[in-house]
């Protein structure tokens, strides 16, 4: 069995004020704001190359786009390419609910050459697409806390950190029943990323940041997600007790957003696009992303 995470590997750069949960998460700058800045998983957008770009411009932690557990368990080549990690600190996001398949994948997983870059596994409990929810996956798994704990334990058996990305419930009813709060209270992940919409809401619906104070009061490490694009919003969320923010579409429109939020001089879009092209050459990638454009927003995204 492979064991990737050793406390010495992640212990070196920790400053004393960092929470226990982020033991494995080295600080990059001494003056860094306390809030962690994370790049959201986005299918066909947060490619290995884009994640490298974000890393070079102040993103603390990135996530691969969701990878189907069944494809990972059978070593599907294109799925493995999507979860390739170079140097950016990254968690691999998986969607699935079979511990046996998770074990099969983790047993064979080869960490990147830069071993510090692999930061663990993220469980997708937020995807609202019927392709997944009809099979009991994604947002349809949010109520299954025993199953979630069993998946978490499986990852921990391999000494890897594990986080959860979730919505507020599969639908409005589940939100009113505070399914999100029960999930956070009754499971034991290292941290929880909450996209503050339920599974039937679209990007036209406003995320409900009002849920964050109660979830933060559980004492668990909460990361907020949904329409976050300004220092003002980050401050509002920080005041509510969340420990970090995850940024999706705004980082495609403006990959310098992480620099902006850390008070650094933002790199120009032109320079970023040039660097992106250079990174593509370095890693032999042919993707055609034009930075600065608004990504397509289908209503069934996680
Ligand atoms: C094109 C696209 C693809 C996405 N793919 C995923 C995915 O693979 N896994 C996931 O958990 N969320 C996915 N999402 C949702 C984002 O991670 C994020 O939760 C959502 O966009 C809200 O954050 P934002 O307002 O900062 O974009 C996707 C979103 C978009 C727009």
C-alpha cells in the first residue's frame, strides 16, 4: 500500500497560527491573508496547465475536475490525464460511492514527481446533474452520512487528507431540512467546501451566504463557494467564520484574482495568456482556453 503523507512532509512550513486542519497546507507568504484561496474544479477548464497557471499566481490549492471513480479504478487513460498533477498543490476530485473502487484506485495511484503537490482527495457531493443524481451520486449522496464516513475512512486508510465539496441539499426541501448542516455535523472530513446553492438552483439564483455562520459554528473548517469575486465578499465570509474561499468562473475571467485578493500587483491578462501558452508547450498540452472569457454556465454544474 502506498503511503504519501508524512507529517514531516507537511510540517516544515507551518506557522503557529494555522489551524490543525491545515497542517498539511504550507503557507506561501508570511503576510498571506488568513483566508485560503482555492481554485474550483471545473470540467474542461481547470486542466493541469490551468492549475499550474493559478498556482504561479497566488492560488493556494486547486482541484482537478471531477473524475469518475469507476474510470479511475480501471485506469482509464483520459481520466488519468485529467488528474495529472505537476507542481500545483492539488486535490483530486472524485465522484462515486463504491469503497472497493476507491481502494482499487488509491492502491495504484502514483503521486506526482513533485510529491508535495498531491494534497489528497475531494469527494464530490455537489454535482446536481441527473446523470449522476439518478444513480445516487453527487448531490444525491448528501444525506448518506454513514456512507460518506466510510468513504472518508477509506481515503484515510491511505494516510491521505480528504475534503468534501457539497451543495445545500439536492433540492429546496433538503435545504429547508438543513441537510448540509447534518452532513457537516455528522461526518469527519478535513474541510468542507460549500457551494451555497441547492441542487435545483442555477447560476441565476443568488447563493445563500446566510447559511455560513451556523455551519462555521460547528467548529469544522468551512470553505465558501459561489459567486465569490471580490475582497469585499471574502471579508463578509471571513466575518461569518469561514476559513477560505473557492473561486470558479471568476478565476477563468481573471486568473490574477488570487493575486488581487492577496493584495499583490495583479499580472496582466496578456502576460497570463503568454505564460499559459508557454506552460502548454512545457507540458505538451493542446487545450484552447482563452483567458478572460466568461465560461459557459450550464445549469447542471456542481
Ligand atoms: C464549466 C464548469 C464546470 C464545472 N465542473 C465542476 C466539477 O467538475 N466538479 C465540481 O465539483 N464542480 C464543478 N463546477 C462547479 C464549480 O466548481 C463551482 O462550484 C461553481 O461554479 C460555483 O462557483 P463560482 O461561482 O465561483 O463559479 C463547474 C462549473 C462550471 C462553470
